[in-house]
C-alpha cells in the first residue's frame, strides 16, 4: 500500500475534475474571445468556473483573473502593484520571512528595479510578528505580502490585523492563500485584503492553473501584455479545460467546507501527531497547534536528518515532505523554520505531514506502526557515523 501524506505539495485530482477537464477539452474547444457559438460556449464554461472560484473566497466573479498557478498569481500581484505604484513614489515592499519562494524571490528581484524590501520575522509559533509589521509599513509602502496559511507548518496568519495596518498607510495587502483556499473558510471581504492568490492543484484541481482575486478598484500593471483577455489584466487565450477543472474543484472544496468535512482530516492529523509524540522520544511540533489549517503537522525529530527519514519512509511506501516541495532534494535548512527563529538543527530535522480528503484511519495506523523503528534505526546509524568520524 502506498500512503500519500504530501497534500500541501499537491493533491490528487478529483474524479469530477478529471471529467470536467476532459469534457471541456472535447466539447468547449472554441476560443472564448470568439463571438460565434463555439467561442461563446467556451466563454460560458469560463464564466461558470469564475463564479465557483469567486464563491470559494467570497469575491465577485468579475474580480477573478485566471493565471497559470500560485506562482504567477503572486508575481502578477507583487510586480503589477509595484509598477502601478511607481507614479505615487511608493517603493517599499513589506513581506514576511515565512513566505513561499514565489513571493520571496519576486520581491528580491524587484530590488533591481528600485524596490526597498523589508522582511518581517515570525515568532517561534510560526505566526508573523504584527508589531514588527506595524513598524515596517510606512506611507512609502506600495504593497505588503503576507500569506494566509503557511505551507510548511500550516499556521494561519493574522491577515485581517495586517490589512488594517496597511490601510492606515494607504498600502495594499496581497495574501498568498494557496495553502488556505479549500482548507479553511476564506472571505476576502472579512479579511480586508486587496489581492489574493490561489492555486487549483492544492485543492484537487489541475496543475498549472490558478487565480488572482483583485479587489474592484485596485489597479495593477499587466505582466503578460497581449490581447484583452481577463479584462486586460492577463493577455493570452485562457486555458479553458484547466479552468473548467479549477471551477469544479472550487465547487467541491466549498461543499466540503460547508459540510465541515475537514474536521475528519483534522481528527486524523491530530491522531497522527499524538501518536508520534507519544511513541517517539525527542519529537516536537513546530508552529502554533491551535492556529493551523486542519491537514498539516510539522514535527522535528532530535538527532535525525529529515531527508534520511523522508527516504526511509518512501521506501516503506509513505510519502511526506521536508518542507516546501520546491526546496526538497536540496539539503538547505527550511527557510520557514529559520525565520521562526528555530535553531539550524531544527530546520534540518523536521518533516511535514499533510493529509487530505482521501486519507484514512488505516493509513495513519500504518504510519504509526512503521515510524518508531525507522527513527530508532536512523538515530543508531547517526550515532555510529558520528563515532567513526
Ligand atoms: N504559494 C504557496 C504558499 C505554495 O505552497 C505554493 C506551492 O507550493 C505556491 C505559492 C506556488 O503555487 P504553484 O505551484 O501553483 O505555482
């Protein structure tokens, strides 16, 4: 049996989504910008998907721009807002150290174009320091970018409070909600954000498709200049089949949230976490346990190189992650755990378990059976290697 506990990297595509993609590819091949019936049929598919995606986050369909995923949504938001703010002289970008690389590398790239970047730390609980944020946001700030839920430890950020700080200074707030949409109820109005990024493959939609919600009145410079698609905010013929799939995934995600289906995932996550902490010595949970998305736990294992444990688990058929998928495969310590002020050793010995709608009790039982012996073996090997050095 193979056990997949890496839903934050990507979630398996729901059967209804697969059907919607295949149907759109077969039946809705017209160009949605064409006036004839073929085009209008494809446009109707886009409109329906746009409504479902908007409903998932409490926005208006007209405020949704389809993109190629979370990375592009973050780029469009940050680059587009920075460029649009040029005329006002606002050149400061404020973000947090626990953001995804899609945000961190984008603000870094903008320093070459005159951006002054301020990176605010998080506490050991994995929550961005709001006081430090209040000190960093000034009348020169164009945009603040703070994620809604962290991809590695799952902590939910105080975005609403940060929105108030931003608006006192006339700055816009972008939130990367890639790991929040579909996992917790999200309302753009309640959060008070100006821009919100999503990615379909994190909630059982297709890969390579995402959306940016742009509050009405927020003006961004388009980053893909071309035709007038997506209300002039992203040129290029829309990926109709992927968008149809994202629409269905958004509808399914909202229905699951409405019937509180994720409390079952939280129960499994808590059982897994408790089981590991109780049966394996020298383990600790990273990130505030009471302020997390329901599917994620990040656990450190004293005296273990997380990559070795990941590989040992994979050989047992269990897929987990050492942090964000983009940096796994390298032995770089997690920048998220470092930004939380955890010692270097923690940043190297922590594993992320992320569950999903298909995770079962039987799978959790199996993981809990296998793990203690694996950890003991790796610790012994580590000690032997150290003695030989
Ligand atoms: N932002 C966060 C928080 C993520 O976890 C990810 C993906 O891991 C991304 C952005 C990038 O999304 P995509 O893979 O759709 O480009």
